C-alpha cells in the first residue's frame, strides 16, 4: 500500500468553496478508482482553514492513475488560487492495519 498524507492551508474566506471541491474529489476517487482504498479529509480543530488528507492507494501506479482522472483535474484547477502556501505531502508505507484490511 502507498499512503499519502497531505496538509493544506487555504486562504481566509475560501473554506466553503474548498470543502465543496475536495468532497467531490474524495467521493469520486473512492467511488470510481479501484486502486484507491481510502480518501479521508480532516479539518484541523485549531485552525479551520487547515486540512489534512489521508489517501491510501494500491501502489504508485494507482496514484498516477488518480492524477489523470477528470475529478482530480477539476480539483487541481479549482484550488489553483485557494491555497495559502504550497501543500505539504508525505508518502508512507502501511504498518497497521494489515493491507488486507482494504483489499479483502
């Protein structure tokens, strides 16, 4: 499994627009992409303009396929001017639960 964790901060006043577009991307990703097993969006309690994503993909190829999908391209275009700074991305390898948690 390939785990992707993303931290984004959005500009003040853009929260509702951002939530709408990230929800559409996350829902489409989990519903339409066989290589995606989870796409969780978390709003920071201490800073409501800061969000975290946890995305779980079968492998790097599944993530690359995700980046070609119309819903992701729409998200990229819609968020081009929403971020305050650059998203911070970190990749990881699953430890727990076992990969079978998502695949069985």
